[in-house]
């Protein structure tokens, strides 16, 4: 589905960028696949101009790459690049929860528990991924550090759209169960008002996730 009538966009470029981002993150445009700008413009009912502008915007965000012929495509991260992203995310998200814990109120913790409970349901992988991102972004927002949150969001989105590894991981119920257990330990540390423990649990969560993903890969 390419349109969303519940959102009002300021410009056509913003609309196209949002739709293109969704097509990429949901896997409708595969890693390595070139963006057919003419086809996309036709599908979205716009001219080529806002599509070109949206493509440039997503390329600046790192969600698209440009080849020497100015053709845009979805990047396909190497194993080493994905590993690097996970290790950086572990440090950054550890910092985010460390900053967030002293600022958390009881209703913030309740909101995180509510997300955690939703993730325990029988969900499609795409739904689970969205809730997982919501869980982590909620913690980042509570850190009250917009620049840190922005860096983390860009890295998480890049990892999601540019690599099939994470998608394969969340498709397996046992991996989701393990991730939920990690989330619960993070929540328990937050409830204890222990920022250092929460930081350690968050870092361990992401590093163990990558470790599990890496064991399924072949050189």
C-alpha cells in the first residue's frame, strides 16, 4: 500500500520520501535493487521532480546509494558493516538508557511495559520490528538528547533497510523470545533506578543479538 491518508505532508517531496522509506524498510524494495524513479512517480501520482528530491534526501540519510550514473539503489551492507553498526548501537543505546533512567517516571515505565507486552503477542515480523523500534526509541526520547536519538535512529534504520540479516533474525520465534527476555532485564534495571545496570543490559542485548545473527551466516 503506497498511500496513507491519515498523514498530512507539507510537500510532495516529504510525501514521496515517506512512502519510499516505507517501501524500503518493509522490504518491498530489496537490498541492491535500483529505484525506478519513473515507475515510483507513476505509482504515487506525482511528477519526477519530487521523486528526484526525495531520492536525494534518502541518499543524504544513508538509506540509498548513488552509482556513477546517478542511479539510486538500496545498499546491501556487508557482514563487517552490519557488525560495526551493532557495536556502535550497543554503545550509543547504552548511553541513552543511562541518561534516561534518572528521568523516568512511573507512567514512562508503564508505557515501556505496555510495548513489551504487545511484542509478546503472535505478530508478523514487520509488526514486531516496528514495536521493537518503538521500545528503543521511547527510551532514547526519555534520554532527552535529540542529537543522540537522531544518530541512533539513522543507524537502526540503515541496519534494517540495508541488510536481510536482521529480518531473518526476527522471523524466528525463539529469537524474539530471547530479545523479549533482554528487554525485560533492561526494564527491571530501569525500575531499580540503576542506570549503570540498565546500560550494561542494553549493551549486552545488542551485542548478543549480533552474536546470534553472526552464527547463522557463512563467509
